[in-house]
C-alpha cells in the first residue's frame, strides 16, 4: 500500500474573515473558512469515521462464513493504494483555498479499479476507504470485470460557483493522475458530482496526454462519449431491485407506499422509475428536509420543474418533515438515497417499512442492520440495490474502448439481464441459508474476489 499525506496549513477561504488573495506554494489541508458554519453533528462525523470499521466487520463475517483462507482474508482487509492530495484552488474572490482530496484503490484482482468521486464536506479518508472496499464487492457481485476504488474532496459544492468547481476538479484530477487511467482506475460521478464534473476530469486527463481519452471516466455527457441511460441507471437499478424483492415476497408493487431520503441523481431517478411501475411515492427529502404526502407525490412534475439549486419542499405539496422523521414514515418501502450511516442503532427501531432498499452507499450501520433483521424487515443491500450505476458505467467504458455506441433499449436490456443474473443466486443463497441479503451478497462477492486472487498468486 502506498500513501501520501500533506501537512495542514491555514486556510484562506471563501466567505471567511480573511479573504485576502494569498499564494499557496506548498501542500496544505483545509478546514472550512473561519466563521462558516459546519452543518455536521458529532455523531454524523463519528458515523462516517466508523464506516471503514463497519466495512471490515462485514468482510470478517463473510470470510468466516465462506471459510476464507486466512492470508487472503488479511490481504482483502487492506486497500491496495491510498492517495491523499492537497488541491489549491483560486476562488472567485481571488483568494486561494486548499481542499483535501482522496483516491483509494481497494483491490484490482478482477480488473481495473472503478468508483465514484464524491464532493461533500464530510468526506474523510476512512469513508473513502470503506466505499472503495464496497465497490470491490459490488463489481464482483454483479460479475463485471472491475476492482473497487473511490475518491472524494472535502468541500461543499452547493456553496461554490461553476468556475470554482471546474478549477477544483481540474486540479484534483491532475493531482490523482498518477494513479488513474482507462486501464488502471476509472472514476465516475457520486454525491455532489455529475456528468459535467466527469467532462472536466476527462478533458484535464486528455490535455495532459495530448489526445482525447474518454475511457478514463464514466458518467460523462453523451456528447463526449457518455452512454445513453447512464444518468438514470442507478435509480433504475434501485427500482429494478425493489421490484424483484417485492415479487419474491409475494407482493405487488402497484400502490405500495415508498419513502425516499435524498432526491439527487439516485433518489429522483428511483422515484420516477418506481412511480412508473405503479408505486406511490409518499415522502421525499433533500438536504434541507422532506415532505410527506399520503396521496402521493407526482415526482415527474416535481423534478421536471426543479432546478439543481432548488429546495425540494418548495415544489412538493404535503406536510414538511425532517430527514430523521422521513426514516420513520409509515410506508412499505424505505429508500435511503443520500448519505451513509443514516439508519443507526438510535433510530432503526423506528423504521416502519417492510422493505429497506439501500440506494445510498452504506446507509445502514451493522447495529441497525441487526435491529432491522430482528424486526423482519428485508434489507436490499447497497452492493446490489445501487449497482445499476456501475453496470452502465461498465457499458460506457466498453463502448468507449470500441468507439461503438449502443441504443438505449440495448443498454436497458443488458442492465436488466446483469441485474437478474446477480439477483437470482443472491436471493436463493439468502433463502437457503436463512441469512440476510447483505450477508449472502458479501459471501458471493468476497468468494469471487478471493478466487481471482488465488489464481493470480502473490507477487513476487
Ligand atoms: P447527489 O449529489 O445527486 O444527491 C444527493 C442527495 O442527497 C441530494 O438530494 C441532497 O440534497 C441530499 N443530501 C445531502 N446531504 C444530505 C443529508 N445530510 N441529509 C439528507 N439528504 C442529504 O448524489 P447521488 O449521486 O444521488 O448519490 C446519493 C447516494 O447514492 C450516495 O450515497 C452515493 O454514494 C450513492 N450512489 C450513487 C451512484 C450514482 O450513480 N450517482 C451510484 C451508486 C451509489
């Protein structure tokens, strides 16, 4: 494992009290500018920092169940490579702020590393390590030829201009260029980033090489080699996995009540796909809070009218609720589609849904998982539920390598085929062994990665 870390320096940031332009020559790390409120609680920070421990505990449990060879188990507990970078950015005020960025590659036994880039003020190395490990399992479970990676920058994109975001993205890309590439590690959008972010990353990488290299990222605009259906893919996959589990439980999706936390890429597209399939979306939220409406929210008109910086509650009719209240809304299906660690031992008992579908990565802590299982709630784990995104990213990468692009129908059909192929053994194992879908998913995924590692042997 290689790792670099930088020395903290005093930030001189946007909105701070000392917004004097300042040259920053050396590496530094940043905390939000003085005087700027940090909307995080101590428990939220602790939950994020616990994420890697949680990921390790899940791996340990799966390893025990599949009798994983101890040396292989030990190797899988460590990310292959971690990189921490300082990202100096000239803000619109003329001041320079140095942001902290990370890229972690957990494992590459099954192929190049793959994983999103997150822009959020609570990003941490521990969180990125956990999410990179989850990506390894997700790609293995879907049986697509990738290992797991993840990246992130500690920033609040909602408070930055387009110009600042572009500068941040370009500098971050150049800092992590030494480890990314079409055959090495292929970033994609995650929370706080989007197709535009990927276009800037691709352009920065390509300009440095001297020729266009669209295969270095996925989730980019169709105009520069993106895939049809990629934007909606994660949400579609969430809806697909929900429908599959509903069917297996002998229920009908038609009329089932769904509450969704988060209405970004995943939440909004899952909401629209589920509404199309006949479900009733009774509650939704964004970072500002939520809305509850027993009669159902018409998500097509809400998201058709909303701009990227608008508040969801200004566009929905219904009672205003908090994000915490949304998790306890009376509904059939709860879909956390924002942050990790939101369902924890302090609130899991309040969940009233029969099914929890993890649109977000790592939204349920292991303690909460045990509580939900004891309550007989079926939890569809993140590594299956939100795998539609990485699956269509894989299609985008393959199309980019061949410079041959597919029709949307073909993409959706192939997505459904891969998700069905992953779902059948997953459901069967969980039923046969009487274990949660998460445990079954991890057993399958860890087993596949270990098999690849065993075939490769240990270098040198
Ligand atoms: P996004 O940035 O498009 O949307 C995030 C949503 O969460 C927004 O509605 C935002 O307002 C809300 N939010 C932010 N902080 C919140 C908080 N503290 N409480 C409640 N809501 C909050 O992000 P996204 O791409 O939709 O990703 C959401 C989750 O899905 C993340 O966990 C991400 O890792 C996971 N995921 C995304 C993809 C993808 O393709 N985008 C794929 C797999 C998994």
